[in-house]
């Protein structure tokens, strides 16, 4: 008689805005003839080892979905996830128990117009881990289709594996920007994504990487990490200074302060979502340069001077999620030492302290007052050996 096994799964569950909690979240699988958990066809069972916390997780927690999706069922948070294979489906030959992997969070339908045109990251029916209705990484176990796996190399630690997804997103940004050697690159917003792009630009042979950032400690970190120059947002001259006047004044200052930048940067990456930074990005692009919007915003529509886009013949492009092979390239960039993701990690927390981790990221500092950059949640024994598959209670 067929029976089921319930794995003792714990998950960081999101119940709605400002409602986050670690609770039992049993994962039920059918059993095989010999009484073990049967993994569904085409899938592996993963013991989660690392989950990075992203600004968008904090946004979901505190404000809900940017696209207005309502939480109807609790779901596990986290889309920056890596772990170890602990069981495989009968039909799977290329993956085995013990394999270390990162998980691609996006599942495209492969059937819509966007998918068939080769734009799976724009799929109309995209299901993305760690968003309302789709479980993410912050749990003990996950059943994952092998199409979502990328293999880690032995050099990559679990902590580093927690940053593969954001690096994959930066690789997509670099593709949209046409990043190559000898370019001058301006990054507005010195957060994780911005600095990963900065590190890639350096390893690609950029001639200048310049960062503009609001927080003092991030400005200092950017200088030590990837930036030839870093500027901190100055205050407004007076309360009546408009965002356009501010953007004009600050952009002029940057262009005059960075040696050899001439009429502007080849690439401007807007990674804040703030109106003044968008305006600055357009002003800081050289004629014929490329502006990439990656920062998200809500509320008031930003005012962008389209005449500047026109007369400077700018390439203005968007970027979203990651494209084909971005994860595989991220693994390679980390493995070859071309992008140092480890230095971005200011904090690691045990899964049981996930709530403290989220609080620290939200507050921008931990309870001791140490400033937060990137935070990774480590599950179980972290960078230790393979855990045996836990046999749950039969039901
Ligand atoms: Zn993210
Ligand atoms: Zn599709």
C-alpha cells in the first residue's frame, strides 16, 4: 500500500506584511518500495545550506509584493539559495547524493512568446522562488527540478554560494550594458548588486569604476573593493533645490573630479531607484553611452529628461533577473577568483536566527551596531560535511 513520509522541515515563513516566523513546514513525499522518500520525477531533494538575504526580501517582508501580489498562503522566503543533494529521483542520472549546487530561482514556462523568442527571464508565466505563492530557500529541505540546478566547484564555500544568484543578476546587467575592457563605468548605488557589477567591470579591464552611494561606510567599502573613486550623496544646497538642479550640480562635480572621464561614462548603472540618481545617470553618460536601470521604485513617477536621451543618442536599457548561463558564468567567475564575493559578506546567521538576520538587514546594522553589507543565512552544519537524509515519520 503506498504511504507517505513527512520530512521534519522547518521554514522561515511569510504570512503577510510584517509577518515572518520560523515554523514547522512538513515536506511530504511518497515512499519507495523499500520505505525511503521517493523524489518526484525530474527532481532532486536538496538539504539547504545557504540563503542570501536580498533587499527585495526585506521589501516583501515590510511592504509586500512590488507588483501587488497578495499573500494568500504562507510561503518560505529567500531566492538566493544553495545546498547539497540528499536524494535523487529514479530517472535522474547526472546528479547524485552529495552534489553541491546552487538553485536558480526562476521557472519559466518555455511555452509563451517571450520564452520561445529566447527571453526566458521575461516569461509571462514566470514563477520565482521566495515570492508569494512560490516557496523559496529559507527552509531545511527543498524538492528542486534538475533544470534549476547549477553545480558548485569544490573551491566555493557555502557562504560564497549564497551570492551566486546576485552575481548572476549582475552578469545579466553586464550583458545588457555591453560591458568590456577599457570602459569607464559609473555605478549609482553601492549595494551588493552595484558592487558586484563594479568588481566584474574591474576584472573585465574597465579603465575607471566610480561609485555614488548614500551611506558613509558603503562609500569607504566601495573604495577598498572595486571603485577607483567613490562619492557620497551631498546634501541639498537648500530646501528649494529641485532634484533636477541637484542632479545637474552633483553630476557636474563628479565629471570635474574624475580625471580623464571627459564628457561622461561609457556605462551608467542606476542601482538605487531614486529619482535624482536616475537623472544623474542620464547626465553622467557620455554621448552615445549606455544607461542601465536596475534599481526599482514605487510611488511617484520619476521625471526623466528625454531630450537628454535624444540629443546624446543614449542607449537606455532595462535589466531583470538573469539570462541563460548567467548562473554557470557566476560559478566560474567566483571559482577563478575573478570576482571576490566573500568580502561582501558582513554577516552570517544560523537559520534559527533568521529573524535576527532579517532585522539586521532592515536596520542596516546588527544589535552590536556593526554595519550590515551582505548577509547570508547558513543552515545546519554550514561548511561541514554531508548530512544523512533524515527519515521522517510515516503517515
Ligand atoms: Zn535578490
Ligand atoms: Zn514563458
